[in-house]
C-alpha cells in the first residue's frame, strides 16, 4: 500500500469513527476515560437542549446557563446512568427538570390579562394571525414560515401556558418526541401526556384566538 | 340537571380535543383513529376544531430553532475544572484518564506559576553561569533541508508502533539571538544535530526537527528554562481529521510533550483543544495560577532546570537511543521577534 493510500484509509476510518459512534458507545468510551467522547456528546446535543430550554424559560441568558448546568449535571452523574432509557432521553430529563425547577423558583408574578396581551400587537400582526387561524384550508408549513410576524405572537402565547403544559408542547411540537418518550422525560404516565398536551393545545388556541380578535 | 349536562358537555369536548390531539400526532390506536375520522366526516365543527389544532401545532413547530451560544462547551469545561467533577468511580480519579484531564487543567494553572518562578531563577543562574559563551555558540550544522512541503505537514498514518506527529512551534522573543543560541546549544546537547536543518533570517530562525518522541521529550526538558524569556509560545498541531491545525496558545514544554505522547490522533487533537481552552482561561485569570501553586497542586515548586553547560565536552549519552529510536516526530520550531 502506498503512503497516500495509507493516509486515505486512515482518514476514512477516522471519519467513520467520528460520525458513526452512537450515544451508548460514546458514554462507554467516556467511562473508560476518553474525555473526547464526552465533548462529542455535548456538541451533539447542545443546540437541541438549548433550544428546548430557551422555549420553556424564554430568556437567552438563563437558557445558556441552564444548558451549561445540564451538561455539568450529566457529566457529574454519568456514572449513575444505567442505560435503561437512552442517553438522549436521560439528558432531556435533566434539562427539563432543571428548567422547570428554575421557572418555578423564579415565577414572574406579573401575569397580564389576555386583553393586555392583545394590545401589545399592532393591527397588522393581529390581522395576520386572524387570517392564519380563520383560513379554513389545511395548514401549510410554507405559509407559516413566510409569516414571521406570527413567530413573536406564538412565542408569547406559549408563555401563557403553565410550565408543565409548555414543556409538553415543546417536547412534542418542537423536539418532535413521541408521547412515550415525553412520558419518560417528564416521568409521568402516558395518559397524563395525552391529556396535558390536549389541554395545552386547547389553551394555546384560545390565547391565539383572543389575540387575533 | 343543567349543571350536570354542562359538565358532561365540557368532559365531552375535552375528550374530543384529546382524540383530535392524538389524531394529529398519529398517536391513536387504529380503532380510535377510525372513530375520529368518522366524527370529522360527520361534524364540520369538529373538522374546524381539528384544523385549528393543526394550525397551532404547526405554528409552534415552525418557531425558529435557536443555536446554543458557542461558549457552552467551554463553560462546561470551566465548571468541571472548578469543581473537579471527575466521574465518581471506585478507582481514584487521578488514575482515570478522564479524571486526569480535569486534574490536568488544575496542574496546568499551577505549572504556569512554576515556570514563571523557575524561569526567573533560571534567568539569574544563566546570566551568572553563561553570559558570554551562549552568545557565541557555533551554529548547528545546516543541512539545507528545504522548507517543508505540504506532504510534510500531513500526519503519517499509524502504521508503526509509535504514533507520528507533525506540527509547528512558534516562539516569539525580543532576545532572538540569545534564544536561538540556547536552542542550538540544547539541540547539540541532545545530539539532534543530524536530525535537523535550520534557516537563519534577519528576524527569525527556523529549525526543522525530525526525531523520536524520546529525543523530543529530552529536548523539551532542556528547553523548559527558556520559556520565561519568551513573549509567546504557540503550538500548531497538524491534523487531517479536522482538515486544519489545532492551535494551543501559551503552550508549555510539558504540554507539548503530553500532546505528542498521546496514543491516538483523536486523543491528541482533543487534548490539544482542551489545553488551548485551559491556557486561554489561565491567561484571563491573573494570580489564579499562583494560588493553585500555593495550594500544592501540580509539580514540585522548586524544580530547578538543569544548568546549561557552557563549555567542554557535550554529553553524548543519548546518542545511541536517539539514533536507534524511530524518528516519528516532525516539528518545525520558528523563533522570531
């Protein structure tokens, strides 16, 4: 084998190793002392965890701090991780628990009425929301993406839900978890996931409709 | 009676919403799904409710994904370094490679203090012992090795027992002539003259070094006393895996040895990245390294570097091992003002 071929084979193997290793293997490698494996887990999940935490707590600085705290906690407790659930589920359980505890400790007492919420938005934004909701056709993702004015309203509407409802909506609609996975992450019954998600969506619909009036 | 019927209606609506919610998430059993499809087909109000729930879901689901700030990983490392959060295992953490990384961070901080203190002492000793001769050392024989091409910068595949290393060490100093002379002297002392080529320019000296790990470690040990005379020391580690070099600023001789001694490319790169972060942290924490040293972390405080030999015969004890050992390290040392 020529030197160039050797380099190529080594590079390909290194890239295969780099991208194909699963969470369980990375956890095991960390336990055997490979700190690089842990860094890969952090890099792999930091955006997703940050995004979920941010959507629950709504403050970028708090979300960054909570994400960092989540990973520190993960690393400190990795020896206790038994692998009964996947690393992904376990990591999100820690992140969501930390965030919900944080939100409860720092609950804002200024709960605005829906009327006050409505006054926040200009007539153009309210009209856009009204058009979106009253249109009888099936929802189209492309339409939603184009109407960026709806994002702020949706973010604020999410904050009208209590934390537990918000978490379940975010895990399902943003993180795309199955009901079973949400039940594992939040450590609740599957039936509770169904009912909590349904109530959360109904509430969200009411809030959006109130804003659009 | 009316209250009961209101509650029934409320419970019914709740039940419908739950079914609709499960329907749009595709989380219903086949029988429930059929039931919902039948309800939607028969009742336009339920159909409208379904569309609205779908719209709410889509609106939330299309919210832009936020990216984590880039400093998360560094923050995690800093937190762990601060709390020495190595995984609790039966073996002592210092015997675990993962624990070693965390301990390494603390050691690096104290090592910086060691080197600063030792360097002052070394500087004093050096000016007493070798003020004249060092400036007039004969230059190491130049073998006119051409500047390294790109193939020189590529790591050699791991076909031998010793892992190849390729990199560059850039040293900046206001005392260029003195520092270059010391490097030449140390290279001679370590009998690496045959392994190098060097280039002399007005404002810089370039040493192309090809030697074994042992040879380099020995060289680094002797160069340790030089560090306090440097304005900066930056290591660039060549890597194919990441398609670029990994840079470690404020690198110490111990760190260079540690990086080169890793037994896989991946570990080497990861360690280099860790050290890069730790060194930049240490630079931002004036006095922190001194505190760590006082607290007793890291190597012995009073490690005096080996005095420079200023004349007479050069030791040649390393000759045999160096010539026999595999020359897997390719290091370019650039000293400039």
